[in-house]
């Protein structure tokens, strides 16, 4: 009777090996095959073929299981990757993240000065004993018109006419804290007034607040591409009545190394006709490809004043707007709410006498996606001041100021850091407005001229919640018509300080301008490089 081999459930039945006749010769008695494969192919013994066949069958079964359980397979792969990451992490020495990060000096910087035809361009970097160079390059033909090489020593020169910007590229010690501005002075004509603009670096997002086409005769947006790659810009705006919803102003191309000047309200790039009825505006310049330096020039009317809108910074819930000048004339705060929700805003005025909330204006509501004006001349009573704003929604803020037949504009600024801030080109009657919003502050003010001579440091103490006015003057024996630089540095232990420079000329300062002072950037923080699951996970 023939016996059948045992069959296990779930396992393919394997045939029993064939019975061998006892009369058949044993394998040892079989003659060895001839060398060189002559006489046919050499056959492998059956006991060596059988394991291979068995593993083939098992692989087929495994493939079928994988197809039926695809999600489980993905989980197994993920677990395998995590296991590999864990083994790698455990096999490496621990790294202290705080120690891995390092702060290094700024070694290169680039700024763009907008369309400086007929103006003075001033350049100043942080004082240093190192070597460096800053090339002032004409945007019209790419020629280098000057190359200052002395850190901490101001340079200024007349800029040729033309619509193109000047680019300043600095390396080495000249790059640390690099600041530059352009100043224009005209006693008569369509552009009569005193105007100053801080030269800015390229970025992807810029905000500006000021009058709209209904209030100003001409508003020009200057876009400068300092890079070798093309840039694309979207120009949008909010008004006092709400957002200016239009497809105009989108996808504006700016060629490498070029400046494009767009007149607001003129043509599709200037937002078209919809912006012409806006009395006040908040402009956003957003680069969707590449990056640009942006500036906005406002001419109110013939012999009614001209100036530049300073960058207003990114939206935030707590802002300090320094530099509201003294004297008679309108003082108007502008607050924009970029988001769709209404913002509740608290306001505090910081003067030389102290901090207070304007009567009836200590808190107000600003609708979303609008610009809200707030008159401040009665609260200021002709005194210099700063404004503190706190809100439950991110906001952007600035101000407009009238004096005689000229205008000036200001914006919220960041506090000066350890490296302080600088103004490269002071002339005429110049004063600093220093505000300490949170606690007492102590700053050091140093004047330096183009020959490298430095005045004795002046130490200024600002009481908490107040604004101090500091008069600036050239060094003794220097040409009063020549410009000079100023370095403002908070001393160790000082509270935060926000600063602006006010410059005026003519009888009773009838021509004037305000320049917010940005914190000098002298170092960069390199973040630590650490192991992270994000390196292997999507």
C-alpha cells in the first residue's frame, strides 16, 4: 500500500521524492562526467535544486501577501526608516544645539538708493579697524562713481540725473552696519521741498503708508532689482474705504539690474483708475519671484512739498512710531489693518513731558483691510513725540506731517540694537528724536565728518515713556554746508530706544523731512545644524 506524505494546512503540498530501485547503482558508483562539459550539460544534484525551488515558491507567496496588504507594507517601510534613523542617531555623539550656533560679522551688503537725480547720496558703515570697500554704482551705465574704504567715516557725493537708482555693494568691514540715504533740496519749482530717503536692501515684502492720488499730485513707486535674476512683483493697496480690489498691478516684471518706476493710478501697473479716488493708501509691494528694493515718492503739488514714504515694516500687534516733529501744522496717524477682521487699538503718545492717552482717542476700532486716519495735532500741541500702538490684530502704522508749504512722512521702526543706528548725511538744522517706551534708556551720540574726525561722545538719558530731542551740529571748524555722520548707540543695560532724525532749513524750518533710523546690522546668527526627523520624513 502506498503511503501519502503528511500535508500541513496552509502549506503547498510537496511531492515525495521518487523511490529508488535497490538494483540501481548508488551515486558513488556513477562515473564522473568528463571535463570540459563534453558529452552534455552538467546537471546539479537534486538536493541542491530543491531549496531554490522552495524559496521561489515562498517569494511568490510573499508577493501575493504584499499585494493584499499594501498599507501594512507602507507601515513596515516607515518603521524600517525610523529604525535606521534611530541607529544613526545613537551611533553619533551628542551635539549641543546652543553651542553649535554662532554669530559672525556681516561680510557683504547691498543697498539701492532710488532715482537719485540731482540729489546727494551719503554712505556710512559701523566704526571698525578692519578693511573693506563699498562701491557706489550708477544704475544708468553700471559705472562705479566712488569706492569709500574707511569704515565709520561718512562719504557723500552728488548723484547725476536720470531715473535709475544707485546701487551700493559693500564687502568686508564696510558691509557691517551699512547705511545710506539720499537727500534732495529744492527752494522752488514743482519739486520744491526738502526730502530724504533711506536706501534699502532687497526683499520680498514692503509696506508703505501715505496720501493717495486724491490728495497728492503724483505718487511714484520705484522698484529696483539688484540681483542677476529677473523679479516679478504684485502691487496691492488698501484705502480708507477698504481694499482696492483689482487684478491690475499683478505680475509686474523687473529686469535684472534695472529700475522700474510706476505712477500710481496711471495704467494697469499703477492699479488703474480704481486707486484715483483714494485719499489715503497703504501700499504693499510683494515679490512673487526674485526680490526687489522698493521706495515711494510723493509730490503733493507744485511748491506744496515732496518727500519719500519710509518703509513701514511688517504687520505686528505692538508698534512704536517715532519722529513726529514739533511745530505747527497737521499731524495725522495712519493705521492699516491688512487682515479681514476689525482691530481694537490702544494709543499712547510719548512726549518730552511724559506718556498719555489722547483725550477721547485712547482706544479705537479700525475695520479690517482698511486704512484709518487719526488727527493728533491737538494732542501734540506742537511738541515732538512718538506714538505707541497695541492691537489685538497685526497692524501697520505711519504718519504724515505738514509744516508751512512742505510735507514729511514717518513709519513704525524697530528698536536700536547693541550696534545702534547711523545717519550718513546730516546737514542744515538736524535733530535726533529718541524715545524710550518701556524703561529708562542711555545712549551715546557721536558725530564724525568726512575727514574721519570724531567729536566727543555725548551721553543722553531718556526717562521711561518719554521722547528726548538732541540737536546735531558739525564738528568745530568744519564746513557748515558739508554733511556729517552720526552714530547712536545704546549703552549696556539701556532700555529699548526708537529713533528718527528730523532735518529742516529755511525760515522757521519751512522745509523739513523725517528719516526713521533703522538698527545697524553688524552680525549674522548662523543657526546650529542638528539631526532632525524632517531630514527623512516628507
